[in-house]
């Protein structure tokens, strides 16, 4: 059987994907993901596609979701298989998490179609598919191979909050208490940044990028991980972008309305890997853009853009080391 995952364009390009509180905002209020404490197996874990019993501490974990490896690695567990998301990094792992591999080389699962037999050959005792976008039939198929967990209850599979993802995966690994400590520590870091940069409070900001079609640009909504990162720093995403996004996680806007970026006090512009003419100053209408003339644009590196897409307990601290100072420097008075 083949798993068809609607994916990379969403995770990177604008929200057809990714994981409920990408910044440091409030986690979604769902049911507790586990009925057992740390190290007490068997553990029962609840998620959007069912309830999974994990009989013993997992030894061979397959990271089937596009961005699940970060959270698994954060708990000191090296997966036997990791799904490639973007960038073709060694072991499909970006620099903020690569030291957690401890020299091991997991098998990289490549493509939008993952063959079930390929996963079976890894002999998993836990399949983590939190950001895999499985439907019920796919979930049932993988569950016949090994205990499988999908996205949190009430969350989009590609937009689950980092808090909820951390708690869910931590519960499945028997590390529920450790997960709570991780969440508390990272939320404290966001609070410290807000205190360090009080000028962010109430100022308007958005994360944007040239669209993958070349016909316009994306602006991520406030309930997307990239938007949440901004609101967790104290910024406000202008309501016009949420209105244009509608039921989606991003607004797909034509070049003719590039002027909408002037709704912001500062803009974070990222490069979606593989896009041509991805720079903001290459977009039609840029010379008339106030935020450009006033130097209110933060050009994110490709690594920073991908870190925002992962929005994990490993990638977010790396961003907090860099981006707040950059936003402050470009915000002006």
C-alpha cells in the first residue's frame, strides 16, 4: 500500500501543512494524551485517529511525519527511519537537531508516497506520524505494523502546536513529565524575549514569501506556526491577512496587492526552497513598498525559514537566539 501525503508545498509554501502553536502561543485544549506517567508501560495515547496502546518502551521508532524527528530527538531517541522534508540534509536532520543523532545514520524515507513495506522492513515498535497527514485507512494500515500515533485531537495534522506535539510524542515515549518540563522551559524563553523587547507589543508584523507559482506571494495567518511565532513575541498579525486566508492558514495574494505588506511595522520575508526570484526586492511593485524603503524587512535565511516550518522544541530556541534582535533592529521607532 502507498501512503499519499499532501505535503511539502503546504509545510513550506503556505500552510497546506505543518504543526498547533508554532511560536509560543497557547496550546490547544485537547484531552490528555496519555493515561500513564513517565516510564510506566503499557501507555495509552489518544490522538485524532484513535487510541494507541504502547506495550513497552519503544526501541525502534520510525519518524513518519515530515517534522516529527525534531521532537523525537529532543527526548534522546534516535529514530531508525526519518522522513525527508526539505533541504536534503544528512539524515534529513537540520543543524539545530543534528547533534542529537549521536553519529547514527537513520534510513531516510523519501518522497510524497511512502511504501508500507519500506517502513515494515525497519521493524518499528512505534511509528510517529504526527505531521504525516494520515487518513483513517492509512493509519489503520500502519497500525497493523506497530503502534502508531497521529496528530493531536482537534489539530490540523500539519499545524499542530509545538506544545501539543511535544506532549503527545513525549507521552508515547514514556516521557510525559519530561515533555512538560520542555514546554515550560520554552514558554519561559518566549516570555523572557517579550520582556526583553517590550517594543514588540501591539506592533504589526507578518511572515511572507514569494508564492511557489510565481504569481504572487504568501502571508501566513495568525493561526499558522509562522504567525504564532510572531504573536508569541508580542506582535499582532494584521487582521487583513487572516481575512484573506479564510479557512486556510495563509493568504495567497497577487503581485498587484504587494502594497498590503505596508499594513505591517516590520515584515519577515523567507525563501521557500526551490523558488526562483524569491527575494522581496525581486517582486513586482517592490520600489513603491514603504516597508522596503524604510528598511523594515527582515530577510530570513533559508535555515531560519525551515526552522519556522518545523516549529519544534529544537528549532524554536535557535530562532529565539537570532530573530528577535533582527526584528528589533528593523522595527524602528
